[in-house]
């Protein structure tokens, strides 16, 4: 689907020159590495949330080799609270691959970039255009929204035929000159004016050629995925504490929710508490008490969390059983921790 629009890129670039974002941290010295880190962090996360994480991450891992040589716990600790932790694990894996397979430099072709974990077509295009000023199209969530509205492309972008249309439009409109500014402008338009709700059409440089604006229903584009009922799951988290107010934590498996992060142990019900203690040679010193109850929402399900405080006595050498566990003391440097767990621990220590 090729689209011909008189001076489309000129409109976008003229708006960018006046209103575009030009002072974001990753726009300063935009090397492929710096842009790559920012693009991964910005996936499904807003700019204002990303900025402090990005700055901290870059201070600790200023180069690919620094990231590749870091312990995964250290990397995940810099991601705690940002969510979608597979992004951090993929960054770490990709950094190791870059060091081993590409002499420590990000490859500068789309095909090679897409061979790395966590880098898709649009992310590769962003890295190559923003950092190397190559003529590469992009299609992140913001750009999908701008194009779908402007050209009246209905349907959910997750569908193959809709995505194919959007890519064709994006490629046909991306100019060979100032590609890096154009791509940044399209992302900025989606983030600041062509928002999901309450788009600011009055200030949009594309308003008088926008199909959705002419129809008066911009929020109808792009189409939404058919909604389904989000399932609700439940778990019992154990706040097992010893007489020193240390808390037992274990490292979750690398895959699945909170993969590779330190977390509180979980049981299906209170009836399993004795078995859990026996497996670790722990002795209960009091009856369990409810510490907290709350709901944590993931993208695909709700998790009802019931937190039980369980005071225990440890033998001289406590067994670790099948899991990698530690007695964690307030303020210790342990690495990446699931955000809800960090909140539970903060609330525990603030009252002890």
C-alpha cells in the first residue's frame, strides 16, 4: 500500500523543528548503544518514567562491554520497577552476543540487529536511523497510531494484514533526507499530540489530511484487539522472618513472571506452611499473621496476593532445599527484586 501525500514529510519535519523533543538524554551523543538502550526501555513505557532509569543504567553500564560483563542480578537491579523484565534479560544476552560475535560494536544493518535478542524490525530501524542516520522506516506504537488515523487504516495492528499495510505506508512516506529527524518527529507526534485518548488535533500538522479527524472519531483508530476477560489468579506469599528481622528470599526461575528476580516464597495455601518449613529445617515460633492483601495486575492476568508473616527459628545451618535462597537484611545489596516484593518489604521494615 503506497501512499502519496503532498509534502507529508515536510509537514512533519516543519512541526518537529519547532515542537519536537530534542533534549532527551539519549538524544545527546546518540550512539547506537545509547539509542538501543533507550528504545528497549521505551517499549510500553512512557518517557518520563524511563528517563531516571536510563540515566542510572548508563552510569552503571556506559558501554556494551560493561553491560556484557555485568552480573545479571546487577542488571536486573537497575530494571526493578520498570516492568517487562524480559527486556532487561534480552539486553544482557544481546550485549554478550555483540561482544562475542560483533567485536563489541552494535552491527549497523537491520538484518544483523534483528538477529539479537529483543530487537525487532522497528527497533532496528530506530537504532539505524536515529544513531547512524540511515534511511530506515519505523513502526512503534506511536507511529502506528498516527498512520492509522491519518490514512483511515482500520483493524487491530496486531493482525498480519493490518500490520503489513502500516509498514507499507511507513516505508513509502519515510524520506531519504533527515530520516532521523522524521522518525523522531513521528514518535513525538504520537506521544504528544496524537495520543490514545483526547488527541490534540487542533495543533497537529496533519489534521487537514487526517481521515480520522475528518470522521470526527480519532479514538476509533487504530482498531482495538477483541477484549477478553482477564483471568484472576491468587497466591500466598510468605514473609518468613527470623529474630534478626531478616526475610527469606529466593531467586525465581529465569523464565516466567519476575524471571530471575528475588522474590518472597509462595505456597498455594496456608496448609502447606508446615511442609515448607520442614523442607528448609525451619521451626515456626508463632502462628502466621496476615501482613497484607492486594492485587497486582499484569498485562494478561490479575494476581491476588495474600502476604503471611511467618516468624521462624533457624538452625545453625539452614537447608536451602531446591531453591536458591538467602536471608535478606534491610538495606543489603541483593540485585533485582520484583516491585511488589520491594513494597512488601518496605512496609514490613517501616513498622519494625
